[in-house]
C-alpha cells in the first residue's frame, strides 16, 4: 500500500504517548511530534544525564510530562489512562551495553517487563491505533558474520542488554499474535510493530559509554579521547533517520495497513557501516584543532560485538524508506549542533532547525 499521507495532517491533534522522552532519542521524537501538531504525553524517569536534551530544549514546556518508572505497572496504567493515546511510541529502556553488565536485573526488568507492562496497559485500555515498540539492532543473535541481519533472523544476544531486547521482541510478537492480530486492524484493532535501528547519533546526546558523546566531551575539554575497540563496525545513522522510519510506520498503522504490523529494520546504506576508527578520525577533522585519539583495549573489558550490519531491504521495498543523510553529513550535523549550542544558541531552536532541514529533503531520499 503506497504511502500518500501528508506528514503534518497525519499528526495534527493526535494523542501520542512517548515513553522515554527524557532520553536523547525520545526527546528528539517528542520535539518532532510537537512540531507536527501532536498532543504529546511523555512517561519517563528523570533525564539520565546532566546536561540533557530534555532540559536544554525545555521539553517539559511542550508536552504533558509524567515522571515515572515503567517497571511499576500501576505507574504505566495511570500514564496510559491519562494520555488516552491513539499512538504509542515505546522508547523507555536501559540502553547501554556496558551498564547491563553492572545492572543486569534492572536491565531485564526495564527492557522486558517494562515493555510487557505497556503492552498490557494498551490492551486493557483499548483505543490505541498504532503501537511502535523501539528495540535495537543488537536484538539479533550476532554471529559476527559479514551478512546483514534480516527481520526474520533469530533473536538472541551475548550480553544482558542485547538479550533483554531480543526478549522484548519475543514479547511483542506474542502480544501481536495473541491480542493485536493484524487482521483485526480493519475493525479498529491495534497495529503493533517493532523497529530495530542501528547506532543512532546526533546532537544533544550526553550518554556515557557511547562513542560520539565521548568524543564530543573530550574535544570540548581539549583532551585526547581514549577509544576501545577501534575496529568494531556498526550501522551508524543520524537519529532523524531512525525516527523518520518510526513515524512512517505509525502513520501506516493508523491508516489500517496490516502489512506494516510486524518487525522492521532501519539502518544506513551498506557503505556507511563504518569502523569506530573511521568515525573518530572524521569527527576530529570536522571538529578542528582536536587532539589525536588514543586507541587502547582496556584489560578486563566486557565482551562487545565487533561486526553488526542491518538488511533494510524490506523497509525500502514496502515503505519506500531511504536514508536521507550520508554518515559524513550526519557527523557534520553533530559538530554543528554542539558548536552552536556550546556558543550559546538555544538547543530547542537548533534541534528544530535540523528537523526542518531533514524534512525539507522530501518524504524519502
């Protein structure tokens, strides 16, 4: 079913619940939805970093901000009842691989049971037309091979984070079969999709143990960044690439497109799956007057995958989705965001300008 929806018309006045809106990715999504005219309610813990895009953009002024923990089903029930959402975007998660080694129980409780709590609240409340559950490319059983992973490949994960996201995908699939069958969408049933993006990057990310935020922090201090696993290859992409795909999925679900009620990969072009060392050198060049990085493997570091690629041919063929930004340009946007905000520009204005620039490239690249 080809997409004919005007992006603004699809969202104007829609009641949307975004979990995890105090995080980097959730804040970008909430700002975009607000600009499109949606009535956004956010459920989240306090911002996970200081500074944060949530605080810098004054996002609480624009959305109905609900502070709460998705591990508590009563909190989730209350937030869903308050929002009465037509659309749910579930982004709340414990998102850091290395943190999952330190806090495995909390990681599973958040990423698996938090997802189940939200799915079940939506099931019992009713009225949700589109439910988009955001997981990760790391949900796949990574065999470290050169072939990209397709949506039909096995779930798995070496570390607690990855396996918790694989388990969340299994829960989504079970709820789809049991409670949200695609053939019921024509009668007003809920369309349920899961979306798996690569390593998203962008301005306003201050997370720990992420490559781009670590680089920006070091460059701002004039220090040499210390980099582990320089040969690791990841499907890097600007955060707006992934969010654009999520919005498109939700629009198709709202329109009753049962074909979209399943799992989707959103990643970069094959040639933009780059090694960590390539990212480091390109960021250093674009930052200007930045010290050389120190590459070292820290003894006793927990296991991290070295090679991961996504096959996005289904999104291209069915949705017409294409990346709009090449990786080099995405890095330019990150440097521009942080240089401008660091010089006193308003973070909300800079973020919305980049969203507008991305949208002006057309619905698809």
